[in-house]
C-alpha cells in the first residue's frame, strides 16, 4: 500500500508545509513516515516517494544514504543510540556503552537475539551535560534518556520488552 | 554585447565578458588551470579544490571608489586564502597567480589528498593515457606516498551501473561530473551519491540501471577511469588508437563523431573501430552523443556483411563479377522501361542518392524514398534557414514539437531543445501522449491521435498558446510521425509549413520546419527530389526494382509479398538482409566507415564523413555501383570520385549551390576549447579539425515562390467505437538493421510491445507485462503489454521495427 | 540578574501561552507589526550590537539589512540544528522558553518581509519538534500567527522541518540544501543566503539563541541590551559548560564573564578537584586553549579576548579538559567525529579527515612513530584555508593546537 493510502492525513499535512513547486522538500518527513513501520525504508517506499515528489528513485536513495537517521536495512525494533562523543566520553560514555553491551551480551552495532535492541555508538546528541545519555529510535520516533546508568537502562529495556510482548 | 572585464592572469592581460569564470578566462589565453570537478558545460561547484589560485584585488579608496595607485599602477591586495578559479568570476583589475609558490602548494596538496584514496592501477586502467589525474600526477605529483598503502580504502572495482556503464569505486574521486551531467544536461537524474564523507559512492537506483540514453557521455567527462563503457572497457589503450572524423548515421541529428580504430589480432589483423567518440560541433551536438550513436556502430563490422556481387542462378545466389552483376541489373532495368523503380533509403549519402535520382531521371524509372514519413519537400522549401542553431536559441524563440517523442527519436535534439527552453525559449509540446520533453515546456497540448492537423491549425487561432507563438521573434517547428504514417505526416507537414509561412517564420535563421526523420539522410533524399509513396506494395508489384539500403521484406510482409511478385529485384546493401533472399542480383556496398561522402541532417546541414577502416571484401561505394549500372544503361554518371559527384550535385541541386568538399571541411573556433593536452577541462571529446559542415539555403531564403499544398482537415483516422486503433511510434533502440548487431544494446531493445491505456487493458482483461497476441492488416504476432494512462483509451501503440510491421494507423485486435 | 534567554528559570510555566503573554509576551511582535516599519525593526537590532550566536558572531542586524529586496518571496530559517559537540543551549531554550524563540522568529520574519519561516531542527530533536508544533498551533489559535495579523495585511506561517542526522546541516547553505530535499552539502559562497537562499530566494538564517534575544531587545530597546556584555560583544550569552566539571549545564551570563567564574562559581569546579588542563571554548571545532597559568582562567569570555589566548569563542560551548586526559585521545575523538560528519563534497575535507583519523588512531593506539605526529600536523596544515566550508577547517583546529601545545602527550603515545 502506498504511503498516501496508508497515512493520508500525515502525507497531506507534510506536503502542505512546502510550496507546491518545491514539494521535493517533503522527502525527509516522508522518509520518516516510510520508516515508521519496519524501522527502515524499503525499496518500494523509495519508489513511492519518488513518484509522489516527481523525482527519481536515485534522488531518494541519495537522501537515505546521506543522513544517519534513515536506514535501509532492518535492525532491532529499538535502536539504542549512545552518544560516545567527546563531551560524553569525558563523563564516562565509553565505559557506559561497554558495560551495557556486556550486560546484553552483544557488541556495539549488534542486535539482541530477540530482535528488540540494537546498540549503536553515535555522535553528539546535544545532551552533553546529562551524560551518559542515549536516544532510542523506534516505531514512535526518537526519545532521549539522560543521566543514565546501566541499571536504569536495563530497566528501560525490560519495559520495552514488556510493551513489545503485549503488542504481540 | 555584455560588459567586458579586463584582468591579469600570470602577467598576461585578458579582456573577457562579465560573468566569465577565472578558469575559463585563463583557458582563453592558453593558461591551463588544473581542474577535476569543473566542466565548462556544467554549473560551478568548487568541490575538488584542484584549481586553487592566488587572487589579488586592486585596493579602492573608500571615499572615491577609485583604485589606489602605487608606482603608476593599482595597488593590489592579495587574499590571505587561496581561492577556486572555477567559482570566482572575473573582476576589473583582478590579478590571478596560477603558478605562484602558494598556488602550486595548494594544488599539490589537493592532488596528494586525491591520491590517498586512488588505486595505483594505471597500467590496466582504460583511462590510462588520456587521464587527467594521471597527467597531473606525472607533472606535479609527489614521487612518494605519505599515506600508508595498507590503509587505502578498498572498494568494488566492477560495479555495473547499468549494462552499458561500469563503475570502479576505487578510482572515483567524487567530482560529481557524471551526476551533474545527468541532472543538469541530460535531465535524467538516475545516478547519484550514496552515503557521505569518504564513503561517498555513485549508485543508480533506476530500472534498468543508469536509465538514460546519454549515459556514455559520463565516461568522456569522467576525469579518471571510474566510469568506463561496457563497449570499450579493456578494449584498447588510448595511445594505440587512430582517429577518423565521421558522422553518426543513426538519426537525422547528424552528430559529429570520431571513430577510434586499431589493427587487431582478434579481428585477424584487420583495422577495426574500437569506439565512437563525440567530435565537437557546438552547432549540432556540442560535445555529446547519445548511447545509440555511441554503441550501435557494430553493424558495419558484422559477420553478415556482403562481400561479393552475386546473381541468382537456378534459384541460388552465385558469386559473379561486378561487370556481370551490374550488367544483368542494367539490362533488366532497361527492359522494364516505365516499370523500373528505385527504392532507396536515407542511410545513403547525398552522392549516392544524387546518382540514383539522376539515373531515374535519365531512364524512364521512378525513384522512391523508403520512409514512413512524408513532408520533406516542405522542409526543403521553408527551411530551417541557414544559421539555425538550437544552441543559441533562448528568449524570443518559440520551439514547437509536434507528433514527436524527441527523446526516443533524436536524443540530441531533445537535449538541445530542453536547454533552449531552460535558457528561456518558449517551448510548446504537442503530442498525443506524455513525453519527457513535457517537463520543460511552457505549454503542453495533449490531443487525440488523428487530431494533429487541427492542433497545429489552432496555433493561428486566438489563445494564450497561439499568442506566445505568433508574437515570438523566431519560430521553429519540429514535426515527427508519432502515430502517423505517410499521409498523416504529409498532412501535419503542410499544416506546419502553412502556419510558418503565414507567420513569416521562413527563410531566416532560427525559423522554419524540421522533420524528425527515421534515417540520417532522409533530408538529403528530399533535397535530391525523392518522393515517398503511401502504398508501396502497389508500386513494387510486377516491377523491376532496384532496392538500395533497405530491407522491405523483413520490415513488412505486405511488401515481401509485393516483391515476390516483382519482375526483377536488385538489392544493393551493406549487409545480408531478408530482401536478398528474393533478389536476382546482390550488390555489396561499403559501410560508411569505409568510404567518404556527405549527409544532410534534419537541420539541413551538409556534413562530410571520412573513411576509417579498409573496405570489406569487394564492396564498392553506392554511388560507384549505381554509376556502373548506369553505364550499362548508356547513362553517364560519375563513379570514381565522390567529391566530383558532389560538385555535379552542387551544380544541379539549387539548395547545394556553391558548396564543395573544401567548404564543408572548414572549421571555426569553438567554445569551450576541448581536446587539447589538458584532457581535464573538456573531457576526452575530440576537437573538430575536419569540418563543421554547411547549412543549405531554403527556397524561401532564395526568394523563390513557395507553394504550400492545401492542408487536409484530418491527419489520420481516429479510433471508431468498439475498435482499437493501432498507431506506429518510434523507439530509440529497435530491431533495425543498424541497431540489432550491437549485442550490448539487446537488453534495451527488449521484446515487441503494445502500449495500452490502463482502462483499455482492463476491458481486454490483460495486464502490464503479459504477452498477448496482436493482429492487424493480416500481420499477427506476440507483444508484451505496457500501460500509459496519457493516451486515449481507443488506441494501441505499436513500436516500429520491433517485429510487428506497422506503417500507418490501422484497426487492431489484441488477445 | 534576571535571565534574558533562560527566563524559565525565573518564571515558572513560561512555556504556557498565558504565562508568556502575562509576562509581556508577543507585545514586541505586535508593536513591530502595527507600529514599526520593517527597516526600523532591523535598525533596533543593528543598534543593539546583537551578533549571531551560532558560532560565527556575524552582526545580526547587518545580516537582515542584506536581504535582497528585488527578489521575492523572502524566507526566514531558524537554525536549530544544534550539533556541535558540547552545545546544548538551543534545545533548552526551545523546550523551556519556546514562545520567546518563536516570537523572535516572527519579528525577524516581519523585519525582512518573510511570510513563511521554517525552523530546521536536527533529526534527533523529535520530541522538541512535537512540542514546538504544539506551541505554533497555540500561537495560530491565539492570532499571533496566520493571516492579517493584528488587523494589518501582514501574514506569517511558521513551519518546522526535521533533519535526519547530519552535523553539516548546521552550516547554513547545507541546511538550505537539506530543506530543499537534497543531500545536505554546503553551497559555494558567494552568493550568500540573503540574496540566494531557500529555493534560490533571499533568506535569513539565524540561530535559535540569536532569535530568542530579539523580543526583549525590541521591548527594552537597543541601549538596554548593549549595556550588558562588552564593547565588542554586546549582551548575554548562554554558555554550555561540559566535560570534567562538577555541575555541567547551561549558564546565561553577560559576555566578558571569565572562564574562572563559569567553571568554578557556576560549574562547581573540576571533578575530583583536578586541575584544568585545557579548554575548548567552541566545542569540538575549537582550538585547545592551554591552561598552564592562572591568568588564562581569568580571561573574559568575549569574542576579542578569547582570541588573545589562542582560541575562538564561537558558540561558547565550553568543554573543560583536566590533567587526567591525554590530548592524543582527545583529538582521536574529535577526528572520529569530523570524519563521520564530513559530507564528502570537497576533496580536502573528505580525504583530509579520513587521513587524519587514520593517523590519530594509530598514534592513540600506540602503533605510531614520532614521524606520524609530524605528518599529522602537516596534513592538518595542508588542509587549512583550502576547504569548501568551515567544517573541514574546524576539523584541523584541535589537531594543530593539540600537537603544538601538548606535544608531550603525543611523544608519550608514540614512545609507549
């Protein structure tokens, strides 16, 4: 099903933000919409967006490839993106991500066996004063979690697991 | 004229128009500032940082605005940072240092950065020998790498972007010339960058990959060996190649080409064409070629070439001498008297066609042009006028494209018309279906097949569209045969000619009528006085037929049947065709790569082509064969010197008056400057040193009285109720004799297809991609269904030369 | 002193429309639209001495005056792509004092004749964008945005646009490209956005903090603003303090406050009572200021003074580095960042950051030779002045100053 059929209200609202002759601007919000369900942008979705905006599929793919928050491959349902950049690293971010991964039994970049969590190390998230911190990119968008400890994070993961279980 | 600006580059003063970029100004006085991302045909981007130069600007007094003087000349203040010559526009008094220690250091730095990622595989790289990066490295590069080789980023080296173009990801220097060419010039944004930073790489997501008919040009302007054509890849080293000027014979645009040849063991030590390259002619194809022109040349070298004259004995073709074969043909032609018919195609040169036409005039015969499209007597009457150049058209000019899908029929015209529209020309596209050019048009008129004449006539009735046309300073109409046969295209041509004539848009530069013909020299045939015939079968049946450069038996079962009933058939061709199966005499002709001659383009430009490879077997040039036949018929025609034929032609055909081979070989300075030592500037396109050709005068310009035939009401039949009307359309890559032998293009040629409106398909219960049976006119065959919701429900489009013989609109059954 | 920007710290619930209104909210905008000509608004901002808070410090009023009035329509784009490591001020402003920021956007739009303004937020600010969208809707509801405002014929819409993870989009022309639905790569300048911006139309791009200053400048006058701060750096600034301090966070202080006051009075001093070894005053893009002498800490934080100790104030994202940190580790971190964020458009940055990150990694991991340190310094210098935009230039700052000012850390790393 095309995006316009699946999310008619959202698509209309997105397109209304930009001058009609520059509807190409809508490519970024439409990609977020396309990513909502599967956590990544499928080839069909790219074709769909290209058609809607009268650009080529290659033009759309070039956008997906450029920005780090778009994905063209499936990963965990929740991407736990831990900032390990300089200011956070000065406040223990490297140790945090390492022990978090240790607890989960995965390496950075890997996904837990149940397919729920992928842990990624990312660049600065503008939460430097509240390190260690990370964001969770999931079906409902992106949410920040700041002043975190490994214990608090494991609680969060348990809660996410519960929600995912209930959803099933 | 725009304002002129004077600046100094490396101590040399130069005066150039305002707005010129420093890098181009330097080029004009012979100073080559090294570049990679800059290309004079593309918008400046300043990405590669190769063209770093030192810039000084004259100091101005804050109060008076005058230059501050020092020792009698303006005091120059140099900028602390180097700047890119490719993004800086000239200014009065600007001082540019391209070779100073600081500039050189900057350029060397950029070169070193590029080399950290570039592989050292020049010895096996196709670009080696004509590679800007290699040349600049040899000249200025460091002798030793400071980057640890083990840390080089290794990437895929054989990535097909499509089946025509391969990408070597290690060699790519991310200059984006190819991507920018595709989006800015070709308008097919089908390649792009994926990822970012050092991981940036070129990708194509189109289906098929790199879906553009201009893809080959990217390999010319690629400044490294990242993009290579599947055709030339690992084919030869550039320094082994000879270069011969030629003209593309695939369509009426007449692109100037260079044939690169080499003696080759694989070909038994023969000299063969290794690749076709563009040759600069800013008035025709600039520095571009379409992929059909670049890759379809293989037919001339095909195994199916005719090498010896043959005559049919006891039902079998048997080798014969030239004397015997031509004599047999001549005797039969003489015997036929009024029943002698010449059927010649626009694949032939002007000289060939002239001799054929003269032969028909000196015997009792008739000469027909083998074409599905008519109206050429009118293009010859009303122009376009001498000096017409799409490259100079912009605001003030209206270009009308009617019944033609230029992207498929004449790609370089598509590209030139698109660019003229982008420069401000008023583009009116009239077609029965959506075409790629619509996007660039000021007005798009969608009509139903059959309404072509009415639509053209409406341009003289009051409307916003007609206003834009009538008030335009200049007007050019390109008409084609989308959905039309001989009579339909004749009707459209007369409507267009009348409109132009009434509007005084004839006989002047950038005014007049252009036919989008099926073949390269159809216009030449019209100039010689050839005619087309709607019912060819009728005029062939029972006659003594001299078929030159055409394969009617393969094209159309109706014609095959007519020829079976012919009295006598002589076939003169380059290759074995289906028609020779019924021939009494077969005469082998030389391919255009093996001989000299001239062609007349759709813009009525006469251009010379030159021999590039040795003659195959005993083949002779067409004009010479005709002359030999003529001699046996007691008609004297020049048969030895092609330039002498041209001289006689120029004396007899008015529009050619005053022309000769020397004039056609003249060149004038062109911009941008290409093809010299600095391959990094314009790419590997060839400089034109062999002639830019001459445009013919139109009868209108010579002050002759013009008589435009009466315009019909309707161009072609419209679909009747409960009937599907098949209409012929043209596809770039078809199964024609000059395309099919190029194996590389087979995927693009694809299967025979029938295009339906989605509603029509629904009604018939067929789906896109499904194979159906199509039958009309006693012809029947399989075709794959394609859908197009811009056509009317009652029509079915059948591509020409794709296995279903369609000459004009006809009722069809699809099952 | 009451806050000018972080007013939520003084006035609870200022993120509620009623509370904001009660505290003088939208008066400045209404006054401008109903009583002032656009160029008069620009003049006030010009006279206030307000300079861009995104890092470059360009005079805001002067930028507005550059708008090309021969080419229409005009746009205002608020730069909320806050991505510089160590910077987290715009996020707090938008989350806690959103109306003042949006009123600033509105006033700027009126001043330059824009009837559509966009807020470009970094993609990670997913929650912020939802919040701002609500606030914009509230303003529309209350008649502060929309058609024919305050009974005049001036209309304005504000839209949000979410990025998707690219530091480079903080560069104004890359941001415009991104907004146009293209890859966020910087354009060649000139032309600058006030003449050729969004969709090729004249556009003013201002940072969130910059714009948030505007309502109070208009309400209280240029002189009121100019009195705060120093002669060359007027007004107040939000300093984002991070790194090895006890109380990291945003601190709104007048320009000219010393590093010492920021770090010790407000930031509570260095963790574990260590000594300050180096300061990065403008995030990862900074030069490393060597703190070998108490006088350095007493330097006033304004554009001119910071330059005297070998750095640039930039966005005032002060990262504090103490003596437990080895500089070879630090620049390996920053190089990893810049390599990851280089857009790949220009050769210098694309290849230079890649090469430098190889070298910093090798040195930091103990595989380097002394010559590698010299090579690293040389490569960084070879990049300087040759990049298409500031990202590439900035990537070299910590490398060059790190090696030049903390050579012993590198010597140790290549020896070990």
